[in-house]
């Protein structure tokens, strides 16, 4: 019988599927199959007398086999173990063994060692790992997939609640990705998504979770991050990196990215609520013109409802006669002579009043309404321009969606024919995004339009990837320098804006193109631009956009020249606003009106005779608090300087880096929940003070702050 057992064992050993081992009471090898020794690159003689552990490598921390008790512990406990998986101690290709051991005892029940066997499970582990990868990872990009990201976020949010930690969530959506699919095909779109994933992996840190939710949507989970002064620049870095050109199938293309950010527990205390908040922030970023970031705020719910209403009302706005064109002068800064007007679409809603173009234009593009709206704008602008002097041009913005429409040359030709406007007096303003894919259709559209005899202006130059290739190949007559380069060029000259503007002007002159500087509002900015040889200027320094009636009155009065007017000095990023905020002093909260706001201070109205040097806590609402000191005071007006600068909110405003923690509010007796809108009754009060503490008398009187 024993001979048969031995023969069976030897047969198993020779097959290489199973091998055997034995050890003494000190857990040192007394037998090991020659097959195992050969795999390890040793002889059996080398292994005998060595600890059993010499056969295996210690698994990496966090690996599947490292979970549970170690082999050393198992051996020292003198207990039985079955099918414990360990990597073979070999420097060649990876091999895994499933090891079993049975303790041996003598007649007196004294432990005398182990007998065991092992089998190769390398392929089984490989298949198991592949299955886990397919379950957890996106097959196209290799990033975590939607299901795994959802699982990780739920687990992390549960941990955050228990340990009072924070977590930020970024939702990313690619801008103009559909156009790449439409122009270059789905295979090119897949390749683009792979390159996007690779770029995201370069800028996301190891402790962050990065995943693709599907389509062109991505998500980043950032545990223990709540500083908006850190999150904003990180999101901006992602946007800038993803906006750089890609090479797909030998063609160069450019897309963009929009980012929405929500932070737990401020914007949500569970995974579902936080995701919903981040989605709303992403929606706001895309609505604002794409290529932007937005932090979540309670105000976004109201704006989302308004946007849905605007979408419904926009469909009939043109037929109801609510749309009209206003014209902003394009003026020569040397002669102060008007050389043209840019047509700007205005929507005067009977109830809402003037609707922000940035809002309804993006709605029109998403719904396809931009095509009939764009056609109406072209027809109306050409018809209005006929009444102007022959040397005055009209500039019309053309959406990328309009430009991709094959009927655009026909629409333009019909507008020129019906108005009898000289084609050379019509200038179409086009952004860089029309060059996505550098498709044959784009070149054919340019050729068809150019044959009509009109002009082209490249709008928002410098905000995309600004390829010199399309400046060389496309028939542009003008470059419009984006106002982001103009803003702060005088007050923040160290940022290199002056050099960039000079380079753009030199480039345009070399290519025989005109230049227009946008957003000029102060006399020192005008002088700055004039010195650098910009051809035309557009901005409040030469007037706001005006209806056709005012343009005709200007022409009839012979006022083709406009004298510049405006503040002598430009101011650094100070925005005029009208907003109610709270000022907290001691245990009193005063309601005041904020009239303007910058990163480092604000001007408020509402308290009387406040001494210079007085400290307040400014409550912007939604848990946003900042310490401020009165630097100027006159009557009921105070100029405040913030102790800590605000950070950009991703839109046209500022926000605090940190907020009042819902955990702190919960500790003070409020229910744990995401921060609601408005002020908080606990803010500015000594929560731990005794119940018999008497509040101090108000230190300041208030005046009527009705707007």
C-alpha cells in the first residue's frame, strides 16, 4: 500500500502540478520536491535545513495574499493550514503556489514537524486578477469605472462621517468631444479618450481616485481636501492640460474640459448628495461658456431652474420680437475714428428683463436654436449696416455649431443678397474651436465663404491652443486679442501680458492682419494698447453697445469720431456688486450692503461712524467667514481689508478658502447636514458660554440699507 502511495506521489511530482515538503520541529526543511528546488534555481541540498519560509517571498502589503496571518505565524502556531497562496521565492517570472501543511506529532503528542504539499496557481491568479480588473476598470482607458468609483465614494463618505474628515469630488466633462467623433470618427474618439486618461493620471496624485464614468465624463475623488485655494488651481491645471492639442491619426485636434467641484461635508454628507452637487457645479461651468471650473453653491439650484425656464422661453423669443441687435464701436486708437461695429445679440425678456447672453447663447447651442438665431442675426446685421457709411464694417459672431453647418455659406450669401451689403463690409468672427480635427469640411466652408468676398476675424485669440498652422492656412484678416490679456496688463505688468500683446501684434503685422484689443475700460489701458500698435480697440472707453437708432443718430450728427472716456487708471480686479452680507462684531450681527469686492477687501454701507481699525467677521453666507479690519471709514461707508485673501470661485467672483464645518455646527447642537443657504445663528456667538451670560449692547447704529 505504501509503495502505491509513494508511486502516486512521485507521479504527481514529475507532472509539476503538485510538489511536497516536510519540516522538523524547528520548521526547517527536511524534504522538498526536486521540482520546487528547480523552480527556485537551487538544489535540494541547498534547501534542506533552511526555514520553510525560504521557499516563498513575502507578499507586498495590501496584496490579496497579504491579508490574514503570515506563514511564519501559521507555522509557529503548529496548526493546520490549507491552500494559503504565496509567491515563489524566484527572481524569474512570477509564480504563485497554494500551500497546505499538516502538523505531525509523535506517540506522546509532541510536535515533531510538518508535512505538506503545494500546487501551482499562477494561471488561476492571473485569470482572477483579469476578472477583477474587468469588474473595476474601464476597458478603454484602464481607469476605474463608474461602478467602482461609486463604491469607493460611498465607502469613503461613510468613513468621513465617522471620523469627521473631508472629501472633495471633481466632475469632469470634455468640451467639443462630440465634434471629434463626428469629424474624425469613433475610433479617433476612443484614441482621444485614452490620451485624456493618460494626461489625467499625470496630474492626479497617488492618494486621489481617478475614474471614467462613461462617454467623455471623468471623476476625481480627493480625500481630506477641502481648501478651495488648492482645489481651484488643481482644477485649472487639469483644464489647461486637457486643452492642449492632441495628435490623432496624424491630425491635430483640440478639445477643452469643464470641471464642477463639491466638497463634503459642506456640499453633501453622503455620496448621492455630494455627486448631485458636483454635477450641478459642472453644469454651471458648461453653461458659463465651457473651459471653466465652478464650485458648488446653493445658488446653483435656483440658476438650474431658471435655465430650464429660459430654454422653454427662448424657443418663442425670436417670434415674439424680444431679440434685438446692439452694436459696439470698433475704433482706431490713434485717430479715435470708428472703423466698424460688432453686432451683439440682446434678449429683453418682458418679465426677466435683460437676459445674460452667456446664459441663453449656451442654451441655444445645446438645443440647436443657435441656427435660426444665427441666421436672423446675420440678416439683421447686414440690413442695418447698409444704412451706415460705406467705410464702416459690421462684425458678426459665428458659433462653431453654425460654422459646421453645411448651409452656412448659403445663409451668408442670402443675407448679403437680400440686404445688398458689400461683402467686404461683413466680418465673421470665429473662435479657434472650429479647427477641431482640421477637417476637409472646415476648409471647404472657409473657401466657400471667402469666395463671397467677406472678411474673417479670429476671436478670443490666445485662450485656446493658438496654433500658428491655422493662422498660416486659414484666410483670416484680423486677430482679436482676448481681454484676459488686457485686463491687468497695466496694474499687473509682471505677468508678461505686455510681452504677449506685443508678440501678437508683431505676428499679425507679419501676416498682414489687423488686430483688435477687447475689454479696454480705462485711459491708461488705452495708452498701453496704443503704444503697442493695435489697429482697433473695443471696450467701454469708446462706448457700450447701442441699438441701431443710436448708431444712426451718431452718423447723422457726424460723430464718426469718438473721444475716449473713462477712469484714468485701471483697477485691479475690483468688481462692482450689490449684495447683502453680515458683519459680526462681538455678539452682534449687522446686515449691511456690499458695493464692491476684490480679493483682498470690500466696500460696505450700513453702519454709522465705525472707527478705523475695528475688526469684523464678514459672513458671506453658506458658512463663508473671513476676518476683516476697517481701513477707511466715512459716515455710513467702510472700506474693509481681509485678513486672508479670497480665492477665485471659478466664475466672476470670489469665495473663501474654507467654510464653517457642519461637524462644528453639529457639535453645537445643529443637525448634521450640508450647509444650507443663509446665515447661521451660532456664528459669532460663544457656544460654550454660560446660559446666564448677558449680551453686550450693539456698538454701532445702522442706517437704511435698502438697495
